[in-house]
């Protein structure tokens, strides 16, 4: 007897560590699963009914973004955006910009240039959508450790209540249920795998296809479990059991975009002093503290299936004080942005696609070179992994392989160390344990650089430099 698709999903994706907790399997019609935060603070689906007992939507394996069935990012994007120009790192792109929203306080209140919320507000104002689905802080009295959730807005004022970047678990099952129950035209924000899942759901579900008119992709390094917010807040003086809210992107006067502030809020209304991320343990993104394991098997940085992708313009000329990189794939979005520029409401400069890709160089390297090595390791261990658009490979220099191994190990270690810290009420033990790993990581980075320099020098004098050996 063949396994029920929901059981297969649970066995292969969830138990395999490939579930990003998007909630779409709980959003298919008559789903037997519900989303819950697991003991490590990651949203995961749990079976609440026997899938074989009732009439469920058996196409769930074509919806979940981490299975081996259904269309991949290339299939989805080509059906949506071809014949726009395409490249392997950016995906399809009609136009690429860097800049910010010049009007109102979109930029001051935004994560980077305030472009995401400007676009959401403009889609509403121009009558292109009726409602916006975006992430916002949970109500202060909400039970449970999830500090962010998807909410629905139908006014520009409502759009302004959306959160800055939420490095925190969110899931979409209730948002999708809302769409099903309320006819209208929607725009939704999401990290790349969430948008891929929405696009796959739209292929199997005509109601979603008809109602979700636009998608705004949030360029993504990786997603964090609740431990990330809790560990930062604890370092700011607010222990996990008192934490009620966090702002990961407080803009600090006189600081550059890289020097983001973090502010934590306690249930009794207290706010911590904002502190610059570089002063807090676990905030350097490549370390991967509290990273969902699914993110180790992701190959889409720039939300290739979204109508538009927004991220931080990490380029020397733009890191000053909040600039977005914007990759536009659909014509109505291009028109909105061009009109906004012409009216002086946006300060956007056209940038070369190479420069747009360069803003995400680290993320792309990890999701190409790093992923190829992780796929190799997974295959060597005889484990299944979701099909990826990257070929498995072991062709990396030793320090680089060590680095990618650490990027898999540190997330696990941070989650385990924090679990222990919570039980023992010992923040300092957690910090001590994790500093050992960050020091090791930094050492391996230095070794890699030294090796790369040595290989280059030897090559210059004609000794031993093997072309094609990649160092970092
Ligand atoms: C988990 C995560 C990882 C990221 N990694 C990178 C990266 O590697 N490189 C990079 O350049 N940028 C990354 N970003 C994006 C960046 O931090 C900003 O979110 C982006 O530049 C948009 O800024 P803005 O000023 O245009 O957005 P704003 O105008 O401030 O609007 C932000 C919008 O994003 C929505 N939002 C916030 N968090 C989430 C979320 N978790 N899921 C769905 N929607 C959300 C909000 O509801 C709001 O509508 C990441 C963001 C997140 C959430
Ligand atoms: S990734 Fe999303 S759809 Fe797939 S199992 Fe996890 S929650 Fe369900
Ligand atoms: S890194 Fe990839 S899998 Fe992880 S949250 Fe971002 S888009 Fe999803």
C-alpha cells in the first residue's frame, strides 16, 4: 500500500529536517495538520487527524516548497516572467535599482530603504489590490513565544504597522485561510521559499491563483528560530519569559546600515536600551545562530518567483543609511516604481544586474558553493534531500569545507546551548559555550584567507598554484 501524501510529507520533509514551517501544508483544503512551535522554537506541522480518514487535498507534495514533486523556481518563474532577461543568480529581472522611498517616513521606519512597505501602500493606493498580507508584531497580549505573525491590512495606515525585518518564525496557514474566506485581490510579502510555496499553491488552487495578485519577496540569508530573539533580548537584560517584542533593525543615529540596533521589549512595558548588533553574541549572519536546518538546502536568495524582490543594498556606495536593492520582474511593479521616481517620491538609481547580484555575494556563494558541498555530504551519508538546482560537489579547499561544516554545526550548537541555558537560567554559560564556536569560525576564516594568499603568491612565482582550486 502506498504511503499517504501527508504521511510522506511528515516522513521526508519534516522528520528529514527540511521543513521551513511556512504553514502551506496546513493551509491546503481539509488539511489534517496544524502548525505549532516545536520545543526549539521553530514552526513545524503536526498531524492532528488521520490523513487517510477523510477527504484531504492529496496534492500537498506539489505545494510544500521542499518536496521532490511539482514545479521548481525556474519552472514557476519562467511561466510568470519570461521573456524578461534571466540570469542564474538574480533570476528574471526587468529592472534593478538601489535606493529608498523619499516620501513620508517609509525609510526612517523601514528595515533598509523602506521600499517594501512603499510598494505595499502604493498597490493599495493605486487600486491594484484590496488587501495586504504582511508580517507584523503579534498583539502584546498574545499567548506564546511567537513575536511576529502574518496580518491583513486594507489601509495605508495599516501597512505602516508592518514590522521591520523579522528574523523570527512566522507561518502563513491563517493568512491563506483568510484569503479563501474573503474574496478580493491580495499582495503578500514573504521570504523566497514562502513565495515559491504560494506560487505552487496557486498552481493547484484556482482561488489562490485568482486572489493573490502580487508577491513582494524579501531577500533572505536564512530564517531563525525563536531562540535568536530570546538570546539577544536576554543579552539586553530581558529574559525569555519576560520578552514581549523585539526590533531587530532599530536605526541608530550616526551609525551605518551595517550597525543595526536591537531593542527588546518586556511584557511589563519596559524597553531595553538599543544596542548595536556587533556588540551582541550570535548576530554575525554567516555564523548561522538558530538557523532553521531547511535553510541549509535552499538555492533561492533573491526570491526568484516574486514579482519584485527587496533587500539591503550591501554595496560600499549604499551602506550609508538605509538603501534597498530592488529586483523587478513584473511590468505593473516596474510602472509603479518608474512613476514614483518621476514624481520624486522615490530616490531610485538604476544599477547594473551585476551590481544587484553583488549586494548578495555572500548569500549567493553560500547557496551555490556551500549548498553543493552540503548536498555532497548529504548524499555521502545516504540521506534523501529535496532536488536542488545546484550539483553536489566536494571540489573545495579544506578551509572552505571546514567553514561550511561549521555553518551546519553552529546552528545546532546554538539551539542546544540555548535550550540548556533556559533550563539552567544561565545566560553566561550559553555565551561562553558559543564564543568557543565563533572563535573557531573566525580562525577558520583567517586560515582560508591565509591559504588563498599563499596559493596566489606561489602561483605568481610559478610554484604549485593550481588553477581552479577555490579558496576564500
Ligand atoms: C529572515 C530574513 C532574512 C533576511 N536576509 C537578508 C539578506 O541575506 N540580504 C538582504 O539584503 N536582505 C535580507 N533581508 C531583508 C532585509 O532585512 C529587509 O527586510 C529588506 O531590505 C526590506 O527592507 P525595506 O526597508 O524595503 O522594508 P520595509 O519597508 O521595512 O518593509 C518590511 C516588510 O517586510 C515584511 N517582513 C518582515 N519580516 C518578514 C518575514 N520574516 N517574512 C515575510 N515578510 C516579512 C514586513 O511585514 C514589511 O511589510 C532579510 C529579511 C528577513 C526577514
Ligand atoms: S515546508 Fe511548509 S509546506 Fe512543507 S512541511 Fe513545512 S510547513 Fe508544511
Ligand atoms: S534561506 Fe531559503 S529556506 Fe531559509 S528562509 Fe530563506 S528562503 Fe527560506
